[in-house]
C-alpha cells in the first residue's frame, strides 16, 4: 500500500483531509479513484489505513479505517560498510540507508577508492551525514558512523 505523510492537523475524528500534492499523486499519477486504499502517517508514530472518499482537483478526503502503532524498525541491527564514494555520494548513501533502517554505517578508504579523505575531513563529513539523517527521523535513534582508513580483516 502507498504511504503518505500528512501534518497532524489533517486528521479530524475519522477523516483525513488530503493536500494538493497527495491528491495529484493519487488521481493523476496513479490514476486511482474514490475507494483507493492507502496508509497515512502523521509523524507521531501512528499510521492510519484509509480509503479515499472524495478526489477533487486540489483537495480530497479519506476515511480512516484503522489506527495502529507504526512498526517500521528492523528487528535486527544492520551495519552497512562501504568504500568511500566520489563526490557527495556519502550523503546519498546515508539518506537512503537511513530510510531503509540501517543502524550503523562504516565508511572506509579501499585500495581502489578514487576519492580520498584526509584525517581532518572525515569527522566533519560523518557529523554532516548524521545531521542530514536526524532531519529525516522523528522517533528513531540516529545511526552511528565510523570512518576508517581501511577495514581490518579478522583471521
């Protein structure tokens, strides 16, 4: 089911008011009609299964069918270790990994890495990635980052 993030004020009793961008996506992009089911999130840790009641040009309404606690966390801690990418790809990996639920990121410089970090820049880049992930998370623990010159292989 498609998931949409709405501001808390959009929910009144058992009805949700759909903003223009959501209405556009449902009606124009997905070509759905009233009766379409989706999941709405309000940023408080709750998710709502809802059904579209009305779709107009710029507004719409949905009836809340079920309210439940969102269970989006992975049941295990996942660590992503990856070689230092070129450019601003570190931010992209941090963003997408966080969206997928990664708990730890290890960035390292490999023999074949084109990009090189000097020791002074690594902590700054790591803190920048943490801040960018913190913006995307509301009820989650911010993932940990570890920067290393190389990964050591265990025997």
